[in-house]
C-alpha cells in the first residue's frame, strides 16, 4: 500500500545530512589519483559509493520524491563548495602566506572536473533512485538485493562514464583513462554488493523506526520537481 509523505519522520534529516557529508568529503578527496591494490582511481572513490547506499535507503524507505529532494540538496552543496573554493583561490593571498600553489593544487577548481562531477552525480543519482523505485513496485517489495545491485550497476555506470569522459578525456592517455573508468566502476559496484547486508539492516531498522515503507505508485519521476 502506498503511504503519503504528510507524516513527519524521525531520521530523514539525519540520513540527508549524512548523504551530503559523504558527497562533500568525496569531492575533496577526489583531488588525488591513487593506487589501491589492482585499482587506479581518484581518492573520492573510496567513500563516494556510500552515497549510493544512502540513495538506496532513502528511496526504499521514504520514496523517490524524498530522495529527489536529497539529491538536489547534495547538488546545491557541491556547487556551493566549488564556487567558494574558486573564489578563495582567485583572491590574492595575504602577505606572508606562501601556500597559494599548494591550495591551487589541491582545492583549485578545474572547470571540466567541476562540470563532470556535478553532471555525473546528478545523472547517476537520479538513475539509481528511479531504478530502485520502479523495481520496488514491480517486485512488490521483495528481493531488496536485486534493486540495490541493479540500481548501482546503472547509476554507477552513468556516473563513472560521464565524470571520467567530461573531466579527463583528452587530458589523460586513453589507456590510463580506460583503467580509471574500469577501476572506478568495478570497485564501486563491488563495494555496493559487499555492503548489501548492511543496507538490509539499515533499511529494515528505518522502516520499523519510521513506520514507513513507501511504494512509488503514481509518482511523478520528473527529476526537476522539488515537491513531495
């Protein structure tokens, strides 16, 4: 049975804040390309897949419309962070402060990377939430694992491909670019699969605590709406 969004929720704001925090930390950590076992990817990849777990939890428990609001909150926060970093980097450093080059190297804004990050995050997150919501209705709420994994395969695929192509195509050798894309995708999807038992526990705990198990029957999936 479909629930309405009129009732208050105890933990929705906490899940939203955690989602945005993960997104912001991941964006800053992405300034370093690292080697992790057989994988080559940006540092943000270590944490960023957790945002998709939050996305799954939000859509499964509270529904697509609530998840949509959180996705837009994350988008706004990431855009604001990029603008502030760019402004601070453009302003002249104080006399005696000799770390301008270090700041620019780590937090300096490259338009292609910012554009790639925002576009990829937006498209990947909404793809993930759409698959979660639609599959929940189709499966009548069964087989949560199938929804979390299927949504990740599509969402992370869209996110990884868009970000890497927009941010790095032509700037990295094609061989390295291919390794970065493949490493990102495999690592993110594998982490989601490994975290499935945790996702189950969080989802079931929130459903009990909130008294909520939303089914997106008749939902308007327009990503540009902000109403519930």
